[in-house]
């Protein structure tokens, strides 16, 4: 059951990576796998760029057999970077912490209310599940000094320009990586 690229026949499907609608006629990527709940197969639909960040292996597998497409090189670049640093596929955006209850997956300390944090998701059994948060100050350690700003911006489309600038400043101000407990 090969994965597929196709033009979306309707505008009803949502991308499993970002949760936004895939517009009618837009190229979408379908990851196919055996249906875990019954017979046949299941397909998860993604914007190709979202799949490049969150499901790089299946996307690269499909690209190897796909015809030429306009953004192919970009999707391959992002996919290869995500494969090189597996924790990148966990990024689900950035936000200001609404409370001080969450703990950082890297340092295990509380994430203070109002500070920037990175949302994480884990892919299990064909779906993305909440995976916790990482302090913006801990991103270098958790992501092993890999540049994750592009992924954070991609999965945070509702941030206005001022918030994006503030996020980037907090990202760049993070201290050098320090080892912490594995998560």
C-alpha cells in the first residue's frame, strides 16, 4: 500500500500535522498504513510540508516514486533535517504558557506563566498525542543544538509579527545546551 500525493478533491480534509484544512485542488500527501481498528487500510492526510516535519520517512519514501512537483526539493530538505534530528518531528508550535503548571521535558522544572514554551506531540498508533512542553531556554539541550525555529514558526501560524519577533528573540537568547534527563 504505497503512500500517495494527489490534488485534494474537496476542501474538507484537515492536515494531521497542523490541523488546518487542505484546500480544494491543493497537493496533499497521504500516508497509508494497515487500519489498526479493522480491515483494509487507513490514510492520514497532510500538507506535504507538514509531513516533511512530522512524518519524514513516509514522505521521503513517497517522493522517491512520485513525479516531479514544484516544492519537492524543499520537502526533501525539511524531511532530511527531521530525520537527522528525530525530536524535530515532535514540534507542534510555540506559545506563551497560560499557567505555571506544566513542567519542561528537558530540565523537569515548572514553565513559568507567560514565558515561551514549545508544544510537543508524539506519533503513536496512527495519531498525534500531546507530548508535553519544553522551555524556550531549554531548546538547545532538548533538540541537541539543532535549529528548530523554522518548525516552530511553521506550526505557530496564528502568531502575529510582533509575537514572532518576540519568540525569535527568546529563541536566540537561550543559553548553550546543557545535558538533562532523557525524555
